[in-house]
């Protein structure tokens, strides 16, 4: 009875993980085609990682876990289509998924006391690396990467941080305390106009400098995206762990999951 209940639970988790992953891939494809925003795919991938984390904690069948991981990756093709490059990357990502799953399950088995956070910390980094590798690859082949290849733009917040603040400080130092409000507004408008002109000039010079290297830009952008997402994945991992821990504790409190203590046989040497 318990075995059948466990299989039903794993099947439900596998089905939901596949559905959520398909929706997440579609949202990502929409973004890379020039529409949508990162919010919904991010939430989708967050929920997907929570489901996979729960699968590590609840699964008693490695076959069901393998099927779940394969279905998650197969659903990718419904959004992005079939390409040899995608197939190769998905196989590599599956290896990362399997490695992360093996580490998490092994950690669960060797621990005397069940600690959700330590179990998930063993498996999530590898799975996140696999996901980030997929995202960087589809970005490389996307219309968004081609658009960025034709026209590079410095992130505005970075430009304002490096250039805008020094300009503002310099103008404030030159402005007398007795300056009338009308004159202050005029200086503020001139400052914004100056910042915009410098911003456009910086982008223009950057694009002129990068002309000989245009063919290498998509690769550089994809690699840059990979390492940026790796950095972002650090706090993202802890959010996944927190949500998984809360859901696991809720299932335990509701009686859906029971934690039992078992004696462990140990070999000893006696003389």
C-alpha cells in the first residue's frame, strides 16, 4: 500500500515538473524572441527546482527520478525545436542533473539525521549549472543575441553609476548655495542632457571598436550570460532550499510524510 502511494506521489510530481518546465521553456523562448519579461520563466524555473528537490527527498525509485529528469529536458524541444547543438547541450545538462541528483540522494542516505538544507545543497549547484548552460546556449542562437551583436549598449545603470554620479557631484560643487530654483532646474536639465550625450557617444565608440570582432560577440555574450547567471544562482539556490524546506515541513505536519527512525547495524571487533 505504501509502495503504491509512493509511486502515485512520484508520478504526480513528475507530471507537474514536466508541465511547469514546458511552460518555463515557452516563457524563455518568448523572451529571447524579443517579447515578454524574465519574471514568469524565473518563477517557473524556481517552482521546477522545488519539485526536483522534493523528488530527491521523497523518491524511492531511481527509475522514476530519471524519467522525471528526461521529461523535463524533452519538454524543451516543444519550445525551441530540435537542433543538433541543443541535443548535445541537453545531454550534457542531463549529466549535470544526474550528478546533482546522485549527490543529493547519497547525502540523504548517509546522514543519520535528516537535514533538508544539507541534502539539497549537495545537489542543487550541479542542476543549476545544467540549467544555466541550457539558457546560455539558447541565448547564443536567439534573435536577441543577433540584435545585441549588431548594436552593443552599455547598461544604463552601470553608466550612471560610473559616469553620472561624478558629473552630478562636479556640477553640485560648481553651483553656489544661493542659486535660484529656476537656475537649479536649468542646471539639472543640462546635466541630464550632458549625461545622455555622453551615453550615446560611449555606445558609439564601443561599437566602432568592436567592429573587427563582431563574429565573436555572440560567443562572448553567451559566456558572459553564463557567468552572470552563475552569480545570480547563489541567492536563487537558497530561495529554492527555503521553499522546499517549508513545503517538506508542511507535508510532515499534515501527515502526508512520516519520518521514522531505524536502527543501524554496525560491525565491531571484539578480542
